[in-house]
C-alpha cells in the first residue's frame, strides 16, 4: 500500500514538473531554459524514486540475539529460520562489526547479535550466518 502511494505521489509531482514544458510546447515553442529545468527536475525525481524504492519503505524493529555459535561465511541469502523454541538461524549481510557484536541485515529488518565469546571472521558487506537465541 505504501509503495502504491509513493508511485502516485511521484507521478503527480512528475506531471506538475512537466506542466511548464507542455504549456510552452502548446503555445508554439519551448524556451531552452524551460526544457533544461524540466529535464533536471525529472532526473532528480527519478533519483529520489529509486532511492525511496530501494529503501523499501518502513523497516521493522531491530531484533537482538545472543550467538550460540561462531559467525560463519555463507551464500548470499537472507533467512531468519526457527530451529527450536528461541533458537534461530540468522543469515544475511553484515552491516556493522564491533568486538563483541555484529549487525546482520535481513532486508526489512536487522539483527544485532551479541557474540558472547564466539568468533566473527566475517567483515562488513559479506554474507554471514549464525545460530542465535533471540532476546
């Protein structure tokens, strides 16, 4: 629903931005400044639309977990799979690394994993997986 609203709003803005050009063409000729201004505004709109689309809209709250194993390299995939009651396999891209914690991005949410004396050989921007207990 949110993406539909985004598309509608950006479409309305695009129409409003292009009205001066359409009006100038309808009157017999478009001024060079009107054309350049409209093209620049259209490029800005496309960039804003792509950035908003990529962000995916609303993010869900960050989860917190305690590692039950070392963090491992894995295939570039996203998963939050339940293994047992409170135990999950967390798989995604590492976005932040500190000495005692790592943040794994799952798309619409992230998981802050406290390492609790487990190792993390995976760097930022790399896919990783870890078995962890949600807290």
